[in-house]
C-alpha cells in the first residue's frame, strides 16, 4: 500500500539561496513553482528522484496547515560514496559540521545545514547497515 516518501517540506527565509543550496550541494532540480490564490509566490518543488521531492515554502507566508508544528528533526540524504561527497562539499567551500563517523547503525555519516540552519545528515550505508537488514 505505501509506495515511499513523496516529499519533505521546509519553510525557507531566502528562496533563491535555498534553491541554490539544494541544487548545488545535492544536484536536485527545481521542477516547478506554485503561487497562492492571490498570485504571490508560495512554494518551489525540487526533484530528488523519481516520485520523490522536496517542497520549499516561503517562510514569510503563514502556514495553512498546523502552524504550531515544530517537530522537524533532520533530513537524511543517502550517498553512494562518502569520500566523493565530502570532496564535493570541499570543492563548494563547505565543511561538514563534524568529521565523518560510523554511527551506531554501522553507517558512515556527517552533517551539514541548509541556509536556514536545518540539519541534514549525509549517510552512506555500510555493509552491516541495520537498515539494509529489512529490505
């Protein structure tokens, strides 16, 4: 019945900066924008993979649904090669918030933040990854 995660949504303070970050760091592509009923910019859709997206909402717009939500913990992006990805970050002049470590789930991980300070975990599954036991 469940097919996968369709999208994650974030409020951002500077849309151009946020889009540039997700396109440059991860290679996600902006595929469309939506305006609200008054014709004002409302959100931007970025493609992560087939049928998977990130929605970026303009922070100055009031939230329509559940404005009290403060439950965001982090976004995790899987990479195939942690060394290659950290070199990519270095080429962009970015430094992970901490050195790459092997987590308790047996995966390599490091952390960065988007322009609004949202934490993003970068993870490469290890051969003993707990998550891969449940495929």
